[in-house]
C-alpha cells in the first residue's frame, strides 16, 4: 500500500471510529438514574395459553399507577439462541424501577399491588423475584 493510500485509509478509519463513538455516546441514557430494579418472572399455570398471558400482562400494566413506580417494562420469552445459561421456561416478566428501597417498599404494600396479586395470582404457578441495587 503506498503512503497516499495508507494515509487516506487511516484518516477514513479514524473519522468512522469517531463518528461511531459519538453516536454511541448519544444513545446512552443520561438523565434517568434509579436505585432499585425489581425483576419478576411468572410461570403460567397453563403454559401455552395466550389468553392467560394477555390477562396477566393486562394486570401487570395496572402496577404503573403506583406512585413510586418510575418505569415498568413487560416482557415475554425472546426467541433467541438456545444456550445452557438461558432459562426460557417462564411466560411473562416485569421490570420495574424505583428511586430507592423506600419506594419499592411502598409498592409492595400498595393497594394496587395487593389487588393485582388477588386478581391475577390464579394465572401463575410460580413467581421468582430479583431485586437489584443499581450502581
């Protein structure tokens, strides 16, 4: 490769790298900082029931009305590569962010959360919760 071509290649590569880094930085979250992530996984009693899954999702959506819930995300099992470290046996998940442990405690005893458990627990056979303190 002659000096002119090499120089052009290096300057193009540097410009592309800088552009990619700038784009990646603008995609990173900047203003939302929460203290607690509350991840819940539900195993449906009727595993293949789309009706039960939709009913549970409807119920989970009511939890966003609790004043200490900052964000809520609802998910179903993704059709990703099957690997030994991936558990795809559950049916519906929720991910809720709180500012702090006190906000999560309010959520646990809130009337909306209590109504959710009362009205929708007949749909699941197992629930696993992972609470994380975010760094």
